[in-house]
C-alpha cells in the first residue's frame, strides 16, 4: 500500500471515535452485513461516522490491507480495528460492545 493511501485511511480512522467502513451509507446500506453493523451500532446508541467504500475503490481495497481484515464492513473504535458485522453482533449480545462504542468521556 502506498504511503498516501495509508495516510488517507489513517486520517479517516483518526477522525472519529467510531468509524464504520461499509458498503453504502447508514441510511441506505448496500449489503446485509453493512446493514447489520449499522443496526448494532444504533442499538448501542453509539455516535459513529461511516465511510462508503463503494464511492472510493482505492480505499475499498486499501482498507483490507490496512487492518489485515479481508471483508467489509470494518469498525474502528478509538483508532483500532474491532472487526466486522459477525464480531459486532457477538460483542453486542455479550454486552462487550456497548462500553467500547460509548462516546469518550
């Protein structure tokens, strides 16, 4: 991955406490996994930013290498990759996710 793409993705990750790289938008997810991730975050009451990878093919491919995670969606919390929709569902159901995505105090 070239340095400019890495810096671009890092800037997106650093821009908010919770950033979801997804297909589509929070109002119109374009895949079931992205829709699930948005719904889980909504149920947690989380404030989160989204990035539509369908609008930027460079980021769409680069985010997979950036976090060493092969699929989208990807949730970053506090600058760290948390995982995709399956992990978010598991963490939500166990109660682990809610305190992580709460606004920083």
